[in-house]
């Protein structure tokens, strides 16, 4: 078996892989065993006809497609592992020669990991960022705690105002006909939150508990339910309860309720310290991003469109897994947002490109600086990963292979490269 590599434009390569006639013959035999039970040959019970008889009656090419599907994946993987190209997307396969008794030849056109020519990556200049925490910052945090600890009090002596929460029953109709999803019971609605369409909430301001009223709205032209988009509707609404938010005082008592401190001053100092730590972490991340962005600008690399698409698809799978952990299926999310998987992939492509560029330049820096990873560092990283999954490190080691170990080492090298370029950067 052999492989020839032809570099193409825009980060693509054409791999011509040749498999011996003997191996192709083995694949033909495997294809025969797979499909013999489906082939009807007069004079033989189904599944018992010899391969030569079938080939004589139908031609050898009856097994070609299955034989190709059997031999291509293994041959491709074997040659990739032995070769010096690194595919980064799914290949496009074309069969060049397929004939019994001859070598089997196919091509795989695929995006490959591009070479990176680094520009300047040491001593990159970036803007200095302040990590100061102002009194306003502390007060903003206090107000957030105040909001979290607010209580709701029922209002009986006045009409509903913006900011109140009204509990309502509602039923919507278009031209006198009720529509799906237009009915709700005991629904809590914050007036002024703009969580309902059009000017629905504004029409409930001034209403009293027990009031029944008609609310007239028009669905937006781009509303996700196409059958409702752009249409006027009437909602019959019953106001069942009005509640107002009562905020606690920002004082020692609040500090005691929400923290381990006895006084507001002590609590403020703790907030200030935590905000400072948070800002320092944010600034560190911003500095890293700015440095990497400048290294990308000075580097040369040719990234295939297929590589960007593959990265965007991976990001979409990550996104789907994350929302499933929140109890929402990906199908439900697309239904709610009116988006499609392909549409989201297109939206993610700019971010996918940035991820690819960042990884490539950092790997190039790690190579240029001969950054290495010790076994102890690898074991420490595996322990961190195992802990995140609630596993023992030894158990995780048993479940991952050499490829996964190499990927972990590569990730550590990239982390070290980030530290290297950031530490060498100059702030102005």
C-alpha cells in the first residue's frame, strides 16, 4: 500500500492511495459474505451460491461498491497514521481504479493542517488595563444583592404600575378564532420587562385586581410562528393579582443576611477584594487575547474552508451539549429561535476561524521555543480532567488511548505558549 500527496491551493491536499490487488481481493470476499444472502441465484438456496457463480451471472462489479466501502476507511487511516500530513476535516473520496485482479486506487481530497510562518511573537505591545475598583462598582454589587433579597408584597389599594408583577389569565384570538399557544393561566408578568410582544404590558398599566380587559397587539413580521407573523390579535386578560417589589435597606442587617460579616463596611471590603480579583482575571484574559490577536496579524497561514466548517460543526455540537445540560433539547432551541443547524454553523464560522488561528500560532510558538511537557505535568492535567468528571485519575487513564494522551500534552504546550507570549509582552 502506498500514498502520494499533492498539495493544492487554500490548505487542501489530494492524497492518492494505492491498495494491493491481494488486499482488494480480500475486500471482495468480505463483500461477498456481506451480500450473498440478498442475491437470488437459480439452483441455489439463498445465501449458498458460490462467489464465482454470482460473478459469472452478474459480473464482478456486483461486489465493487461494498468492497470499496470496506477497504477505504482502513486504508485511509493506515496511510494517514504513517504519513506526514494531518487532515483536519472529512475527506472527499473518489475511486480511480477498481477492477478485480488489479490494485485498488482512490483519492482523498481533504483539508490539512496548514504550515504557519510566524512573525513577531515576543515583546508584543498591548494597552495596559486598570484593575481599580470604584465605590460605584461596590455599590452596583450591593444593589444586585438588594435585588436578590427583595420581597414581593400584594397590592390592593392602587392600580398596576410599571415594575409591578401582575398575575394574569389570558386567551388570544385572531379574527375571533383562538390560536395555539395563545392561552395562559396564573401567568406572572413583570410590567416593563418587554417579555410579551408589542405593547401588551403597557396596556395593563393602570388596571386593578379583578379587572377584565382586551389587549390589542400585532405580532411582529419576523415572529417565529409564521402563521401569526404580522397579524393583529386580541387577548382577553383577567388581572388576578398585583404585587410590588420591596427592596431591603442596604445596611448592617443586609450584610448579616447575605454574608458572614456583621457590618456593612466589612461586607463592602470583601466585595471590593473579590471584584479586584475578578477584574485582574478579566484583564489577564484580555491581555492574552490582545497578544494572540497581534501574533495572528503578523503570521502567515492558509486555512481551508473545510477546516473552518469542521471547527464550526464541533462548536455547534458543544453548544447542543451545553443546552441539553440545561434541560433544553437542541431541537427545542431551534424551534424557539427559528434557527437551523446550518444557519448556526454559518454564524459560528468567524469564531471558528479565530479559534483555529489562535491554536495554530500558539502551536507554532511552542515548536519555535521548544516547549516541552513532562509526565508529571501530563498526570496533573489528567487528574484535573478526572476531577471535573467525578472520576479517579487512574480510571480515566484506563479509558483514554495514546491519541488522547498526545492531545492532552498538546493542550498543555498551548497553555505554556500563552503564558510565554503574555509574559514577554510589553504594556503601554
